[in-house]
């Protein structure tokens, strides 16, 4: 419903371009990561596009995300990164690969399923230095013994880089630990059919570490995984547009919005935009952020409210009610990226798009 002419455009062609670019760069298959509703881009619609493209495996953070995709009639096998209760796994075995992320979790699953655990497909998450999730290398012998005793089906193994976006030497250290751990397991006569360690940054900047798969997230959406090195081949997938809901004049010495944090030094023309933090537009952009109108930067004045914010339009020609406003994307010869908004808001680009709420409709387009 476009009652306020505010919406997000998702360019599916650009999304598929990014995935194919990463595939060609790493010379391996891609597991597209669709967690957090595809970082705010809409997981169901993108999963449909991936299924049409013939992709065989996707990844999500939590089982519930995978269930939503499957309920939409999409039958791509789904890797679940995070913990799921044994009961939830029991109710959702077909079509899912679950992660064994610790010795304690494996024991919990064995206690619940017993020998029936052999009916479930698993990937092992090896902790190589992230120290958030993953099997500690010290526990490998016990993990190996339990896998053999219960005939557990290991269909893959992975780890996660902590600093690939920093392009530092810790990436190599983690990679070598992963290779050591998987070889140790395989030397115990346990097959690991596929291995994957590369996230977006590693896929772009350490393609030599691509194994059987890479599993990029943010880069598939055309956003940069690092602020140190930019990949110009990535094409942004998301554009956020709104409209001018009111044209006004803020008189000299008058304030605008809550808290009176901005006072006009002269009479200035303004435009009110019908978007706020309830839409996922960051309140931290108050008196910092800007939008594009007529292809020119218009600074936010005053605080961003739940449903609205105000911009100064001094540099523009006559602004009209209903005129297009770009919050993220291109307009004429100017552009405003999620990275720029993230820098202004003191956060990261992932945060900017994943916070765009369901109140903002998504429109999907196939062309450039």
C-alpha cells in the first residue's frame, strides 16, 4: 500500500549480478545468506528468485526464518546457523541442515533423539577464534567419538572470520585452524563432504580461502563489507524513496521538531518527509543526515520523529507537494548510500537496511 508514496525498491537483477560476480571471483558455489529477512530486502521474494536460478542451498540465522521461506512454497535446502531446540528440529527435519555449535549442544541432541539423530543432517561449526559459537578444538575428540557412536550425518563444516573486513593476518590464522580441525576429523574416518569459511569480506578479499562454498551476506545486496577496500563491481540492490508531505517556511529564530534542537538563523524553506524511526530511519540522523530532492542534498533539521522529519530546501527550485525524495539510492547525478547513512548514524550498513520495518512496502523490479 503506497498511501504515503514511501517504499523500498529491490532490484532482483542487481542481486543476482552480485551473487554471480562473487561466484566468478571465488570460482566456487555461493550459499546466499537470507537471515534477518535478507538484511531488510525481503527473504521470501529473493528466495523465489534464487530457486528460479537453480540455487540448491541457502542459509538463515534461525529456524523460524527458514520455516517462513518454506511456507511460501520455496523448497531450497536451508542451512540454519544458530541453535534450535530439539523439539523444533524434530518438527522440521526435511529440507534443513542444522548446525552443531558446541559439545553441550550435541549432547543435548543425543539425549533427545538417541539413535534417531542419524536422520538429521548437520554441519559442524568450528570455533577458530570468533569465540561466539562453534566447537572448541579441544573438544574434537569427544565430538568425533559421539559422531561415530550415533552414526551422525555430517554433511559439511564451516567457521566464521572475525576480521576479514579489516584485511588482517588473523584471517589466515583462523583459516589454518579450520583446515587443521577438519583434517583431524577426516583422519578419524569421518567424511566432511563440503567446507566453507568465507563470508562477504573474505569472498572478495581472500578468495584463495574459498573452499567448496562461500556464504556471502551483505555483499550480495550490493553493500560494501569493508570500509578499507571498496569493490566497485557490487551493485546496490535497495533504493528507499518517499515524498514531500508538506512545504513550509521556518522563520528566523523559530525551532523545529521535538526538543527544539534546531533554530533557524534566517527564514528558510523546508519540506516534511513522512518517514521516521518507526520505519527504521535512524533517530541518530537528527541534525546529521540528509536526503536527495531534485538531485541535491537537503539536510535534516531537528529531530527525526516516529513518523516524520524535516529538511531544509534552501538550495532548491520551488519544491512541490508530492515531489520524489530519495533516502537511499540515486537521483539525477547524485547518490546516497547505506554506507553514508551508517557513518552519519554511527553504525554499519547492515544495520541501516535490516532496520527498515515492515511498515515500508517492498517493490521488486527485475531490470537495472
